[in-house]
C-alpha cells in the first residue's frame, strides 16, 4: 500500500483547522469584517454536535485558537470596535 499522498492528507484536515488558517490570514491582513465572520465560523465548527440544548463547553481552546482570538481582540480595539 502506498503512503498517503497530499490529496489524502488534505482531506484529513478538520474543518476547524482550515477556518483557523483563514482566520489567521485575515488577522494578518487586518481584515476585521472577514476575521469576525471567520471567528464565528470557527466557533460553530468547534461546537457543533456537542451535547443538547443545556450543553456547556468546558474545554479550553488550543493555544493557536487563543492566540487568534487575542489578535482579533487587538484589532477590534485598534478599530474601536467593542464586543
């Protein structure tokens, strides 16, 4: 059996990983509107299929996501956007 190629590896990446990468690019470009949309999409991808209506997420975000959210907060502040 041949080792997995780039095509297989690409399909094994989680949706949240792809969204995080796009979010990081939007943050580097300081595209606040797109970063906000991607941050919401990232949150949705991380929390879908988790428990019922009363479910409360208790896990911490990975450091990469924490870093992206901190960058988003800095850009919001720079653009005087309060959330």
